[in-house]
C-alpha cells in the first residue's frame, strides 16, 4: 500500500521511542484500558488504529480478542511487530484517512483508538471517522479525544503573541496549529516527552504538520458532519470522561441500523 499522508513521516522518525521512553501520561491507564475494552470478549474482532497504543493492544490480546493493528507508518508497524513477536496479532499498513479497502469493510466488531483524532485537522478527522466506521460496519467505534489545548499549545500561543508570529502557525477560527511553520517559537515552547531527546522531539512535531484542537461540541459536530454520515447515519452512543487523562473523553459511536 502506498501511503500519501505526510504525517506518517513523523512516526517514521519516532517509532518505538513513543512507548519505550516517551511520556507515560501519553498512554491509557489500566482503568482507561478497561473502559476501552468493555464487552470485548474472547473471539471479538478488534481493530486498533495506531501502533503507538501498544499497551491497549496487549490488554485486548489478554482478553482473547482477535486483534488487528493498523498504522500509516511502516516503521511503527515494524517496531510493534518486533515488540509483540511472541503474540498472535496482525499488524498492517493502512491510512485511516484514506479509502478503506473493500476486503476490510465491516470486518471488525470494535474499532479502538486513543487520542488519534488529536493528530489530525478537522478535515482529516472527518475522513478518519468515516474510515473507522467503514472498518466496523454495524459494530462499535471507541475513540478518545483530548479536549482543549495541550500545555505546548498554550506556550506556543503565548510565545507567538510575544514575538508577533502567532498568525504564521495558528488559526484561532478553528484552533489549528501548523507546527512546521512555528519556527523558533516551537523550540521555546517544547515540553519534555519522557526521555525522547530534544532534537528528535522538535523534528517529530515539525513533521506532524497541521493539527486541530477540539472541544466537546467540535467532536459532536464532527460525528454529525455529512462526510462522516455519507454511508449511513451515525449515532453517538455515549461519551465517558477518562479517569486518569485530564480533559479527555472517550466517544462511542456506530452507524444506526436501517
């Protein structure tokens, strides 16, 4: 599969550093994993979008689920395959923002992803939600979203205002940052991510390009958008606040029957 989403370059750079030396708070806690995995039983078919979510993947495997992991970075796929070499798991290259191959449509009971939507612009997030729903058919999608700004975002805004460069890399109308355009402000605003070295971290952010920040009303608008509902109306079944991740909600949604 040819991956055209340029954001994959960021994850080609970071690879398994994300889960080996990255910030612990960037992954779900045990309590949060239990929320993600509610009603998942032996034999459930589960797709996890994002190879960085290694520990959620392992918990799903412990429940006896049949797990497939999709990521748009070949390095992330390869590093996860090495980490889980002794586990029965399928790991494949897939861009969730692109058209889903017909052979995968409706193949899974559950599709899970942790704060994946935060890595996208609004347009990309719409396509990603459509892709998730395509994979799950009549099943269930569970996607967590960090609401509001990250600490680095607030620093970017502060330093961007001070330097008079904020308009170059932040659009307040839709809360979208363009990290590649932030220049020296990104260097000043950078916050540690575990033990990942600063040069790698800076380049990781730059390669991530544009990202939109979402509030609860933005996520709900996302799920009601025509793009997401193009192949059947979507219902938001519940939104649950995650207990250990500040300002982070898990949204459970599916296509309505009929």
